[in-house]
């Protein structure tokens, strides 16, 4: 799919990054992208602070990989002391 659609972006995700590396990516490397990897049409990019790990294709396509266990820090926001569902104490 990535070879046929230049500039395409896709995502392979699993609950944890460890489980993705030991299952889904093995299948991807050995059965889906084996010829493309051997031929140099796709290369593995291990990621950086600015960019996620991905398989990068020579036509500009990328398949980003990751686990849902890595959570990007969020900006803090004010929290309410009461929840919308909480009931006020009765007098």
C-alpha cells in the first residue's frame, strides 16, 4: 500500500511498544515488507525526540509505529474541585 501511494502515512499501533516489537513488527518485516527492505525501497528510522519511529519509503510514504503505553506529557490545566456528577451535601 505504501509503495503504491506516494506520501502516504499509516500507523501500526499496539497496546504496548514491547508487544508490538515482538509480534506485529516481526510479521511486517518478515512477510509484508521483506522484499522492499532487501531492495532498499524502505528503511527503518528509530525515531527521535521530534519524530516517531517509522518505516520510511523512498517515495515519501511512512508507516509510523508505536505503543499506547507511551504517554506524551500534557500541559497542566486547572482542575475543578468538584466533579459535574458530584452532589452537594445536604444541610
